[in-house]
């Protein structure tokens, strides 16, 4: 079975550029989560969706970050403009929208902002 | 959500059982215990979760004490590929069976399986 698919796996870009990270959740899952991992802060939730609707975006660091889920099989996380401190590994996870169902993670996008 | 305490690192010999402890003394009655692991450069991988009873699946067993204040993840026959950081997480069960909410990852236990 296909797991959560993220693209690109690696992204290197210059400060000020727009960055778009993509995620395809596991088919049938209707909750989707975006996390960020850094050495300093560990893994932290940025935003999550249930049935394509954003539920909690309190973890989104600034207005430069935005996330969309136009349909059940696709989500994007956009950073505009990007800054060096945005460098991190960004993970997408999905689960069934049902009590206590575990989240399943993709392999992440390693983002480097120069 | 309750906090968890895990040893920062552990070693285990290949082929032996790896027993990873987790303390969650402030856990409340409606909080589940989840275990994930993260192998270098990969995303966190779900292992197992439970509420009160011990649980077993193809990857591991989860033993939860009767008072639910601690638990142990058991990898019955550790291999070199089990070398990873293991995270113990407690998360509240929503009363209406709805939103999933946050998984709060701590620093975990770095398990090193040695030949």
C-alpha cells in the first residue's frame, strides 16, 4: 500500500523565494497534518485538516506560511517569502478521522534556505 | 496532554529483546499511550498504541502498568534495523470521537542495537 507521499524530498532555494511543499495522504484518510522538525525545537505541529477543512493552525509560525487542502488527496504548504530560519525537515502525516487512529508520516521534505 | 519521561539512550544486543521504558505518571483516564520511532532521515513510524490493556502487533508489544503511570515497549528480537529514536506519547481521547489533534514529540530514547 502506498504511504504518505511528499515532494520534493529535498529543496534548496535562496532567501526570499517562494517554496511549495506537496503532500498526498494515504487513500481513505481524511485527517492531514503538517509538522516541522529542527534540531532546536524537535517535531512540532504546524496545522491540521479534517475533511479538507483547517482545524488548528496555531502552530503556523507567521503569515509567511500558508497551507491548503483543495481535495482529499492533496495538500500544499507554502512559504512566501522564505527565510534561512525556515530551514528544516517538513513532514506530512495522515490518519482516519476517528478517535485514536494513529497518524502515518511521509518521509519529509528537507528544506534549505540560503 | 500528559508529559512523558524516557531515558535518553539505550543499547541492546542484536537478537535480544529491547525493553524501552516510559514514565507518564500524570496520565489521565482518557489518554492513550502511543509509540513511534524515527530512523535517521525518515519520517516517524507508528509502532503501537494502547489505553489500559497490553497490546501486541507484528512489530512490538506494549505493556502498560495497572495504574497506567508507566509503560514498556518491547521489541522481542531486536535487529540492527531497529536502531532509531523511540518516542512515547500520551494523547487525550476526544469524547466525541472527532479531531485527532496534536502529537507532542519529546526527545525520545535513542536505541542502538549492536551486533
